[in-house]
C-alpha cells in the first residue's frame, strides 16, 4: 500500500515555490517503491528535503509504502512511530554540542571530571578519554559490554565495569564504533544536568524543535502508532515497545516519527532560525579523520556521496532487529533525506544514498 504526500514549508518570504521537477519526484518514488517491494514484510517511510531558492525555505516530499502494522495494514504515516536505533546518538551529540556552545563543558574535558569520585575512567599511558573521544568513537572503549542481559545492566554495573577496564590503545588515535562510548556520553550529560537522559534530550533538543513524538517512554497514544517490527523473513517479531538498556541509553533508545525527524533534518540543514543554530558548525564539522576523504563530526559522518569525491554528504544510520533508519544531507545543495523502515532485511542506507544521488547528479 502506498501513500505519497507533498508539503511545502515557507519561512519569512511568500514568493511562489519552485518545486522539484516531476521527473525527480517520480524517480525517488520509484526507488522507494522498489525498496518496499524487496522487503518480505513491514514498510518504509521517506521524506526528502530540497531547498527552494525563491522562498529561501524548503520543499519536502514524503513517500510511504508497505505496512505499518500487520500484513493487511496501511502504509506508515508521517506520525507512525519508529525506533531510531543509532540515530539516537545524534540526539546525544546535539546535547553535547549545545552544552559546549553554552560554556557548560569543553570537548576536551576528561570524562573522569563528570563521574562519581568512586569511578575510575581508564587511561592509556596517561592519555585520558575526553568528551570529544566519546562523541567521535575514538574513546578506545569496546563496541558493547558482553553481558547476558543488557536490558537489566544498570548504570552502577557499568561504572564498576569501566573502573576495571584496561584500554588497548590510546584514546583519540583511531575511530572504532562504540555503542558503549555513546552510552557513557549519555550518562555523563545526564550527570551534568542532574536529570534523566530522556528528560535532558526532550528539554534541550525536542522541545525547541517541536519534536513532540520523539521519546523513549511512549504514551498510550504513541504506543498505538508504534509500527510492528518485521524480521528478515517477513515475520512480526515485536508488536510493542523495546525494553531499554539503562547503562547505554544514550546510544540507541529513542523512538520518533517521520514528521519529527524531518524537522530535525531541516534544522540540521540550516532551514530553521532558532537559538540553537550555533551548535550546527560544531556538531557537523570535522573532528577526526577516519581515512582520506572520510571524517567524523560529533556523531555525524562526513564522506563522499560518489567515489570521485565530488559531492560530500553528512549522515548517520541505525538498525536493530526489525528496524533500519537513515538520515543524511548534502550541505552544498541543501538536499536531504530521512528513511525509516520497520523491517531490516535490507539496510536503508543504500536507499538513502540512491535518493541523494537522484537529487545530486555526479559532477
């Protein structure tokens, strides 16, 4: 089943809008439909954003296919709830960037500064783990903690583990993806603000951007809009909320809607005039070189859209069993995409990149 929506967002100016060409819209629609047809269950929801030079605003087009709930259900809607998985990390890093802009922390502050006195954050030959290291996956912490039940792994147990962990190399020397590092960053930011991680993100990011459906704890109404989770074989593997992982809650726990994430994308693309705009250069800028032409900001990855390096994109993806997500934009052309799917037989990253390429032909 299919839904195709068109919305036009204008800001201060009221000039006539210059939409994407019908051919561009059709090619994107065909790409989303082809992705949905390859899935054995579930659905996909996509929004693309395209600058409107006449209005100095943007146009957004939304495409949804498949099924939000059971196999006979309609396609997801713009207010259908999806888990974001690791896109949560961008919410975490946005809070960090805001704290830096406010002068509450510095990126090169050691993590040790923000944990209880009884906790000993590991070092390597005197090199401490900094907030920048946690936000750029250069902390030298492992990807995850090997525990039997991560859903009951507490903050106290994490503090005990990290106090005894020995780093294998110096922080800040290479980027190795770490859910654990972002979980730790979420705990630190929560410690600084003296509120829960969820309440912190809601206050600092969601409320200013009117993202009222971006939550960890879902209301009864939001639970009704939560998409079912489909396995790679097309079976429904979950019909309710995911259990949270208290020790790494800053790594992948938030749920959201296409509507909210489209607002978040538009904000990051510079289309909103908010008091938070000053965090964008810091959050998105080059913080660590991963390889030639590939960089990481505060959680955002900066790399070429094409192999010739002619067009750079900024992106983040996510995935858990039954969910695949992607958010990306090309700063040079003011084009962006959000892809949310309640199935993961195929990652949404290739689809997102395909859409960006349709909007940004190779030079």
